[in-house]
C-alpha cells in the first residue's frame, strides 16, 4: 500500500484517535497542528514533504491558545497560505469539520475556498470519501509519484535516519529527471548530494558505527568517515575500525561520489591525467547525466544503509570495533592463504619465509574473495584488542598475486 503524509489543522487532533487510526488504515499519516501559525510555519519549511492537507473549520490561530479561542479566521489564514505557496507546490487540501455551522450551513471562508465542500467528522461515509479523494488528488502530484516510485529511498528521510530535509534535494533532482522543463542548478545539487552523505555519516555515528573523532567540532570529515567505515586506515585521525561496515561496492560508490562532488564544489580536476576541469566538462557535455548517475548511486547507498543500520542497532557492540590507529610493523610479505573459515569468514596468512601465521580479517577475505592456497602479498600490523587489551597482529592489507 502506498503511504501518504498529510498535514492536519485541528485544535483537537491529539484526542481524535479514531480519525487518526482510520486514516492510518488507509495508508495516510496525519501530522497534526492545533493552530494556524505553527502549521503554516511547517508548510513554509517543508510543503514538498506533504501529499495533501486537511483543515478543521474552527481552530486556534496561535500556539498556546485554548478553550473558546477557536475561530474560522484560522481557516482563512491557512487557505491564504496554500494559495501563496502554490508557486512551490499546489497541495490538495480539504475541510473536515464536526460543526453544524460548516457541515449543515454555509461558511463564508469554506464557500470562498472550497465552494462550501466540507467533509463531516461524524459521518463514516464522508471519512471514507475523504481518504479516497486525498489519495486520488495526491497521486497527481509529481513529488508523491516520485516518493512512491522510490519508496525505499524516502523511508530514510525521517528523524530516525537522515532527517526529512534530505528529501527536498532528492525530489528536486528526480523531478528534473522526469520533467525536462524543470530547471535546476546542478552545482547546487552536487553540494546537496555531499550533504546527504554527511547525514548518513551522522546517522552512522549515532548508532556507534562511525567513530566520534570523525565528527570532531561538529563537522563531519567525509573522507576520513568513508575510510573508517570501509575498514581502511584513516589518513589523519588516530582511529581505525576493525570491521569493514561498507561492502566493497558501497565503499567504492561513496568514494566516487565524494571525489566527483568534491570536484564540483571546489572546481578541481575530475580527470587529473587529462586535466579536465569539471566546469569545462559540464560545459562541453552539457547534460545532467553525471548528476543523475551520482544520484542513483547515492540512492543505492541509502537503501543499503537503512538495511544495515536496522540490523546493527547495538551501540555498545558497534563501538567494540573502534581501534586506535595502528602502525605497520613489517614490510610486505609473500605467502598464501590457509584455513579459510567459510562460516565465520576469516582466514590465515602463511608466509613463505617460515614466520608465524597471521589472521586475515573477514572484510579482507570478503573484499578480495580469498580462497585456500591463493598466493598473496600482505602487510602486517599490530593492534590492541578491545576485549582484553592485549597487543596482537593481523593482516592489514592484501594484494592478490
């Protein structure tokens, strides 16, 4: 079932659980406001995030009001706001009231905005009709169509993951993809793609996947965060991750996006060998395809991250993989893979020089598709085991011969 997000103006929205539940059964989530001021402020910020709107006939104009302060002037202000914001989005909206002065009589504001079409809160048939018309009208909206088509992506655009604000640039890019008449500043969207990745890293930090040092000073170090979550050595931070949270493909996608969008935002070379400047590249090619390509790569990352985050919510366990930065204690050594453990994923490195065998972490086995007797060249490192504080050795880097 498709999901719809509807802003709801009603002074009693907190107690009208039956209406909320009936809407939910029909795939409609009602976001309530008891006054016009706060609801209009929300629309000013995020009207694109809503599929439709419902307004009571009588409710409050300002926050903190109660009792007999309800007025139909609040309805008037909301109606004017919808008209004013229609240049951004023509949000379908409907009046739902339980007052006879609206359902059985004519109200001047309801008459002006909706030709006095008012749905009755106390009439089940009216509620059924309201849910149906909301979905019919919302489905005509380009943003709603996009959210439904890419529903797995927009599931992350909540406070639990990367925040609602992430949906706005995604909607802008995807709308331009579907409608060639929609104009956009691709350089702006390159920056927005980086910002969405930053939100992913912040979400990863909240559940302990990403080290706090990657966000020192409140600013996300995108490059170091990418390396940390890939299980690779950070360049400047004194921390590493024992586990590669990113798969090889996800790691490559993240690095590619950071490199190209960094070029877009800082106007540096995309192709150093050919010395092609990104601005020159865009002017020469004159297509949005690079932006679309990066956007779809980002969307794959988002869908992967939701699944991974949902399955790795234990903050304490996640932080056990945090390690202080380790130093290389030996040069590259030649040898082969032995004792591959197919169940747990790790293996061992047997050097040709007769030295002791060394464990190869799971992510290296997986990333390089290592198998028994495969000849490899490795780099060994020392690290401190978080569980007992002992200093141990392991393979840091692998090159397949």
